[in-house]
C-alpha cells in the first residue's frame, strides 16, 4: 500500500494514505507513476509496467568551431575548448559518481570518442574526428549524460 492520488473516472479525485512513505499516482485505479521511499520516480508511460525512470542529468547543444558557444543546455555550466575537435563539457551540478552514460554526436566528422579517463563527477571530455582520422571541429555538437 502507499499514499495514493487517484483520478477516478466516476467519482473524481480520490486520496488514500498509509505510513509506507511511497506515493502512487493512479488513473481509474491503475498506477501510472510512483515515487518510492528512496526517491526514485517510476512510471508506466505506455510500456506496460511501472519502472524506474533514468533521466537525462545533463545535455548541451553547442557550436564547436572558433570560440565555442553553448546554444542551449541543461545542467551544463560551460564548454572548454581543449584544441581542434577536443572539448570538455562542465556540469553545473556534479554527478554522484562517474558511472554515467555519456553520448556525443556532431554534425561533421567521421567518428566520436570519449577521452579514456576523461570522465569526472564535474565534467566529461569528448572528441570529434573526421573521416581522415584527424580531430576536427564541428559547428553543431550534442552531448547528453544519463544516470
């Protein structure tokens, strides 16, 4: 059992509670989202079961040519230009550890990589290479961090 907020189709909003500390959000008596006692957000969203959501903890869209410039971002304080095709993405709020998943995409270039050991709780280093296997800048770069 849990504290339940239920949008009932016949009687409107119904509230029930207990002392477990869990909060369930229901529609017509079916649980659609939960916040458990550890603070994990769980939701269904059409997947058939309520499961823990692993959100994007940081993301950035930036211009990686000339003077690097952030177009828009979430939880990214700045980009450091380490040289041609080499960037450090700095987080506004640090990650709890380095066990996150970072993704990197650039509009130009042949392949992308992460600097081995370049991930810290406060930043991650990404590199863009062209098809000739040389580091190259890109006018459009995207990085997302999931944890």
